[in-house]
C-alpha cells in the first residue's frame, strides 16, 4: 500500500487502486498509526492523541470499534492487534511523511555536505503540498515536519566547503545485532548540529569499549548520548543516574536493564539476589550499548560499576556522560564544547519560532547573534532564553541578560561550573515566577520521576500550591510536558533543590514528597487486586524513583517512620508481582521491629510479611546456608505471631486477613523442621476468617493449591484451584486469575483432561502478559507446550516452540535463551529424537550457569539424561542423573524431583534393571500424586518395562536416595 499526507489524504492498495477512509475517527486512527508506521502504538497514547480533551467513557472499546471499521476499509490485515496497542502494517517507506522524516534524519548523519544535500533534496521532493492532518490536535506533527523541512533546506543551501568529519557518517555504522529491548526516551525536539561530535563518538565506540562524553552542564551531553543510543538501535540500555544516590548505581542499572525481568524462579525459601547480580544476569551475553548518564555525583561508584560491567559482559560497550573522567583503564573521551555559531543560531531560532509562532525576522538578526554569543552556545541556556520570546521581544531578552552575565562574572571561582553557566538563567526565570509557580517548581524538584498529570492535584495540595502552576511552568520551559506528566530538566531540578537547601527547607520538602507519594500509592495499590491491575502496575513502574526517594527520606528523618510504613505497605504487592525481593526486604527490615506498634493496617501487613521473610532466612540457615539479614529467632515466633493475629483482627483488610493463615502454616513448618527445610512441606494452611474479604479467601485457596501441587496432593489441588479461579473471576483480579489458572491447568493435566488443560494454560499466559517478566511468560508458554506434546500434537508444539524461541531471541538474556533451548529439547524428547534434544541442551554448555536455581539446573540435567537414554548412551545418562538428583532433592520442588525420578526410571529400563525402573516410576507417581500417563517419556518407560510401577513403603525421597546409590 501507499499512504500520502502531503497535499491531502490519499491511500492506494498495492495495485494502485484508491482506497477511501471515511469519518474523522477512522482517519485519525490511520494518521496516528501512520506517524509511527511499523511500530506498536499503545492504547493510552492513541486515546490521548485522538481525544485530548473529551475522551469516551471506554477509550479502549472506542478504539477497537474504529480499528474494526478501518480494517473493513483497508483490509483485515491492515492494522495488527499487538499486546498493548495497534500497529499499521505498512513500512515507513510506504508513508510519505515518515519517509520524508527518515530521509532528513539520514541527511543529518552525513558528514559529506554534498551527500547530505542530495538526500535532503530527495526529501523535499516528497513535499508536494501542505501536510494533511485529521484535526488541530495533531499540529505537533506539522511542527515537526516544518522543522525537518527547514533543516533539509539548510543542508541544500550549504556549501561544499561545510565542515565535516572525513570518512565518517556521524552514525555508529552497523551496530551489533541484538534482540535486547531498549527503552530510549524519545527526542522532544530534533537535534541541531553536533554531527562532528556524533561521528567522533561513533568512531571512539567502534575502537574502544568505554567512552566518556565530557563537558560543562547544559552543553547537551545527555542529548548526544541518547542520540547515539538511537543510532545504535535496539541493543541499548539507558541508565539514568541523575536520581541515584551513593550506593544506588547498581539498582539503577538493574532497573534500566528491565523492570519486568525476573531473573530467578526461586522457591519461597530462596534468598533474593542483589541489584548487582540482577543487572549482570540481565545483561549477560548481550551485545549491548549501556549508557550511564550523569555520573558526576556518583563518579567513584559509577567507575566501579563500569569496570564490573566491562569485565562481566565482554560483548557490551559503555557510553558515560560526566563532567570529569571516570578514571577507568582504557577509557576513551569525547570533549563537548559549545555549539558552533551557525548551529547555535539555528537552535535558538527554532525555539523562538516554537515559542511565538514565527522565526526571528531579518531585522532581529543582530540581537539573535548577540544572545547566542553571550550564552556561550550552550543548548540549555539557549532553550531557556528562547522560551521568553512568548512574552518578550528579542531585544528585551538581550537586554535582560545583562544582569545575569554580571552575576556570573562576579561569582566565586570555586563555585560549581554548572552554576557558573546556568544558575543565572534559572535565577532570572525564578524572579519572574509567581509564588504558586515557585512552590510548584520546588515541589517538582524533589520528584525524580516527574509528576503525572493525574497526580498533580495531590502534590499541589500537599505542597500548598495551585495545580495549574505546573502547566504555567511548562509555558515557562521550566517543566516539560510529556508521557502524561511533568518532567524537569536536571539543572532546573538542582536549582530547586539548592533553593530548598539554602532556605533550610529541603528536609521539609522531602517529607512532603514522601507524604504525597504515600497518599498516591495508597490509592493506587488496591487496583493491583482487581480489573485495574495493569493501570495500577503502570503507575508504580512510572513512579519507581519517586517511591525510592520517598523511602530514603523516611529512613533519614525519624518523624517520617509511619509514612515509611505506609510506603512499604503500598509497595508490597507490586514488589511481589515483579519479584523485587531485595528492595522489598530492605524496606521491611528498615520499618519493622520486634516491639513494633501494630496500630495500623500497614504496620500489621509489613510486620507480618517481615516475620515470614525472617522465617525464610532462618530456613536458609537450617538448610546449612548462611542466613540472610533479618532471620527470625524461632524462640520469638509464637509471641510475635500471637500479637499479629490479634492486631489483624483489629485492622481488617484483604491482606491482614491472610496473615493469620500464613503464619499458622509457618508454625506447622517450624514444628516439623526436624525433617529438613529442603524436603517436601506437607502442612495445612487454615482458611481465612469467615468474615474476611472474598479476595482473601481466593488468595488462601491459591496458596493452598500451589502447596498441594508441590506436595502431590492432587485432590486438594483440584478443589482449591477451582475455588481460587472462580472467586478471582468474580472479583475481576487479572493477576489472581492467571496464577490460579496455572494451578488449575496442572490439575486438569493430571486428570487427563488435556484439551481443557491447554485452554486454561493459554488463558493463564494471556493473563500474565504485561504483568510479569519475559522469563515467566516463557515458562507459561512452556506449560502449554508440554500439554500439546501430551496430546500428541507435535506440529502444533513445534509452532508454539517457534514463538517461544522468537520471544527469547527478542529478549536476548541468557535466562530466556536457556528456557527456549530447554523447551526445544523437551519437544525433541517427546518426538523421540535424542540427538536433536542433546544439540539443544549442549547449547547451554556443560551445565547451565551455577547462579540459576537448583530446580532449573536439576530439570536441565534430567532432560539431558532422558535424551542420552534415547540415544542409548547410558554411562553419560548416569552422570547427568548424578548431577540432577541431589539438586532436585535439595530444592524441595516435588514436580522437579518427580521428573528426575522419571529420568532415573528411563535409565534403569535401558540398562535392563526393570524392577528398579518400576520402583523409580512409583516414586515419580507418588511425588506427582497421579501418573502423568500422557507424558511421552513416561509412556516409553512403561512400555519398555511392560509392567505396572511399584509403590514403595517408604517416602519417595528415601526411595530415590536408595535408587541413586545404584547409579555407577
């Protein structure tokens, strides 16, 4: 298809026949998707752009209706539905405005003025008329196109003597192929100039692994770093260190590497990994560019992190921005000075036109040149000055700068260089603000993630200002409006914090920020247990640094302890969903105590969870590992449990209602700990109180079903999973439905109801999409894959495998790729092709990385043994089983132990030890609670021994220990 907007809307099919799209709504959807042709546009930005002032009651349903009608006009495949939004099935070359933008962008990268001019002419030739839009709400597209045209015309006018870097394109060239999914902030305005610096950065990165971009504040270091990241492509991770405090650089790297990445599917007794390890695990094996932005305030720690990343990720490159070198061996540099005069004039002129609607007139050229010269060509200073053109003439701006330069000229030589160049401009802007605007600026300065538009009224109330003041600060270029909220330039933020500090108000402001975040988080948290879970989780993700800053303030100020309790309570559920255990554990340890006052619901919840986490640490110690910080003294358990149960009754809620049953189960586990923490835990979880909320009953049933699944109690698994799924559906809890459905699918599979099990497993996968990590989604898909193999639908299983492999490649992490290889091995084992299975398993190396959990390593070794049995290599299979069996038993994960038992039965069968094979089969069935009769490998073993499995009078664990001793 071809789509034209220059000179009017025109759409033609591949044969050249015209297609008519009727109605403003359909045209608006088409236009918005075309602007990002080939890329998914999320529901929220689509809705905000189509209905900026008066959205429909159900925007997603309205979008679905418009897209359905658009498909009838253009064809069913014209618009694709993707997770989270829609995508126009056209390339950027098939849409004239995007082809125009891409050509201009390519021209910008050319250091050869002649080549740049030729490409720019090709772009201008596409401009056959004024760009068409479906309405004034899309004037931002027109502004972008006009700016691109202006730049193209300038390139065409440029002489062949224009300065350029010989032999370099200004881009990075062919970046390494990687499937890492980068999240690079979109450019708010086109880059002006800096082509020589971009070329130098590219050349340095081609030759060296660490490049530091050095320059004064306001010179545009971050802008060039992000431009470089976009040129590099998808293989990029941008780490914003501006909000990071000392000791938090690894956490910032881990967060940037992927908030939804869950690196370890540990059991409930596993010790959470550190931010350092999460970051290294996420980046391992990726040919990725890591941008460490704004290192100067944590330069020592940033240097240590950079060195560790370079050593641990040999395929990675690092680009840092700082006012000074990091001091790492092998570090290369690019010095960034002021913009050249022509580029500085162009930047200032563009921003003046954006501010007042027209570019500077020829009669104003002298004033423009003076302003640019006096501001040293620093981009941020030019941006701030040009913004004043809304209300001042350029001559007035020029005159207004007189006092500012006088202030800079008389400033102390030892002052921060950033303040020597930018503080005067911000001071000057500060003097023009009203009291409400000043308070809003100071408020925004202590919100490192910015403030969403929906939250502005709460923040304004807490800080005693007017919510409209945030929009007024946008008009004054002191805040930026984007992504549904307000964000602040780093230097303006520093100015605000410095103002607070000099006025003795910083502690007060950070306390107010913590209070605002506690209130906002408290209102959003209930969304996580209902149909609004996705919106709720998106809010917590978007405010991650805001919440961290609030918790730091609460930890530092004794008077904010209760606010800290509220914040940890509100962050509990999103932390559990994302399995961010290290941050959660730290917060709980900080805001709980043996003698805590349990006089609020929040205190009951976090002290209850704290007690459970402490038991996990004690369990690690009982298992022989070093107990983690916060381990509970078991002698204190009964007393603390009694206090919590009593307090839970006084402060009823969905979460306090589940504390007593979980603690009761913990008490049973403590009573039976002499059996060893690493073995099967057969204990009862009592029901929640009869008057507890329905969600609490559903949650307890879900936990009961999980325990039953691990303990081989199939009947309990069936009853509790059915109850949990039914109740969660009635409540609309998407996450609960998905988790409980996973357990329900396990029961259906063991009952032989495979078609139903597949349907439920696939629904569970769909429910978890967007709520959990890629690793979890792969695990979910693998469950459905296993059911397809049990159904004998090998071709469908291979198609499902192709999807798993594509997702793993797109993620690019070692964890995801390992899961894909193991899924492929499972398919080949079911097909009876042991050699093909071994090829996939060998791709993992001799063993999968040792930091992977015991059960995952045991499962991989178990599948290796099965593949070796299929190719009649019993000696090697025995070696694999000697690895798998102790790992499985130590994990306490009975389904994994059952799989190892099945592999052991296969080995006994192939070595002619039929009696031992039947005993191993009996142990596997005991552990699973039912014969997994549809499992292809199980069927092969049963057919080979030609007799029923034998039940052991002892526990399956003891039986496996004895059978393991028979391995050579």
